[in-house]
C-alpha cells in the first residue's frame, strides 16, 4: 500500500485506513491509487468478505488541493480519484465506512457507494464543490437526492454548506450516528456481522439492490467526470485554488 494508507485484515474483514493525519487525510493521487488497488484485489480475494474504509481523528478532508492546482491541460486528471470511484461503485462485496472528524468532498460522496456508514454525531460532512468552482462527482448528482431527498441534495450540493453526522443519519446518508469514541467499534461490529453471512447470497443481494440504477449511475458518473475535468481546468477554479494556496503560505 501507499505511505499514507494502511491495510489490515482480520476475520474476513479488510480495513483500508487513511493515515495522513497532519493533513486531515487529504487525498493524494498515490492514496487514491492505493484505495483503488485495495478494492480491486479484495473483489476477487475469497477470504475477504467485507471492507472497512476508515481514517483516524478525521475521515478525509477531500482532495489535496495542491495536487489539483497543479493540473496540466494535456493530462487526464484527476484520473486516480475517478478510478477509485469506479472501483467502489462496482465493488461486489459489502463496504462499511467509519467516519470521524471531517468528511469533505469525495469524503462524503464516496459514502453513497458504501453499504453501511457509521458516523460520529459530531462529524462535519461537506460537499463544497461550488465553493471551489467545481461540480459534483461520484454519482452524487443522482444518488444524493435518492438518499436524502431533492431539497437537501440541492442545498448541500449547490451551497456547499456543512452538516453534522447526526444530520447525515437523520437524512438517510448514514446508518448509525454514535459518539466519536464509539465509531470504530460500531463499524467493526457491523462488518463482523456481515462477514459471518453467506458471501454468495450477500453479493447477489448487493447486485440486485443496485441493478435498477446501474446503467443510469454509470452514465451520470461518466458525465460528471467530463464536467469535473473541464471545470477543474477553468480559470475560475484555478483562481480559487491559487487563492487557497496563497492563504496557506
């Protein structure tokens, strides 16, 4: 795995843990590659029954903006992020997310592809795409409204306003909202319960649940990818990134 992604395996459960705490687990291309590769291998590894995606004090602050600000017009960026999203979209086994601290951008949209999300009540989720002069990704322009309703989806995606883990659970984005110290244990308990079920039946259940939306989701994610990549290269997005990096300096 990559430097900032730790892999562990126990009782049929593979845990992919983001380990870049000094940057609130902001995702680099290497981290995306590690996540995608971990899911790719786990998909056909018979002993892996369930995958947990976790962070530490924070889930992830989203994309590393320094990476995005360095985009070059002739490069198919941000390919690593979209490869990970494709892997998690098509992953045939249960995925459990353990969310603490911040979950920004893709840190929230990836949850739409997880089968069980455990979130800290005090966690701060946000999809600030419009604030960064970007557009939704990860199928969120389709899936979020189905999960939480049109009114909330419109507001969260268009305003970029943050919301709490407790609000996420009430809206239907998370299965359970617990105290911060209980998130990891609750996610492990859920993963263990799923890992103990017949894997073939579980995989077929997941396939059937997603079948009615598969083609539409694939089409939406492809359209989002084009729009996101174009907007990423736009003058307004580059101006936002430059201002952000200047403030950090």
